[in-house]
């Protein structure tokens, strides 16, 4: 099924390029666009509009790198950096505002307290997204290689 508008949250990790490739493949037939969103989570003890230079720099670098990669894939890519208390609600709000057809959530295989974890944002997005959500978990990393 071709998707016209796909929202892809990025995090500055190894899942991002693979997820962008998938998002571009999903939009290619419809000559669609991929909307990248990098959410900086602002701690509750700080004002929401706090200047977070390290986090902002990481976000800008990630988004720039992903936009350049999108050009290689010959797909329209737009990027936005947001600051929010939690990523999940920010992703859902961005999906609503952009009227996307699909949210692609790419997750690394991660353990939390010895059990597989979706993290905090994914369950919120799965529960409240206004559109289909494609949850894409990367392959299992063998023990001793980052699990």
C-alpha cells in the first residue's frame, strides 16, 4: 500500500537511517513525503522552552544528516525539532497537525530490567495515534553486543 505522508520520529541512533530507507520505500509509489521529527524531552524541573544547547545540537545534526540521506533516496523529506515533556504526545500531536497517513516507529531491540521494552513513547503513540502505526523493531543484537 503506498503512503502519501509518513511521520518518522528519529533519535540520532543506528535505527534512523534504516528507518528512513523504509519510510522512503513506503512513500515512493505515491510520490509522497517523509516528515522527520526529533523530540527533545525537557525535564520537568526546567521551563519547556529552556535552551538545551547540547540536545539541540544533536537534534540539528541528526535531522540534517537524515535530510541529506533523504535526498539520496530521492524522496521529499521535511524535518522538525520539537521540545516537549514527553515524546509520545508530541509525536501524536505532530501526526495530527500534519495529517499523516502513517507513523513509522523504529525501535532498537532494548532490554529494561532484563525484559524487552518498547520504551515510553511507543505505547502512547500506539494508543493515541490518529492513523495507522507501523512498529518496526530492528534485529536482535547477540548478547555482548549492546543488549
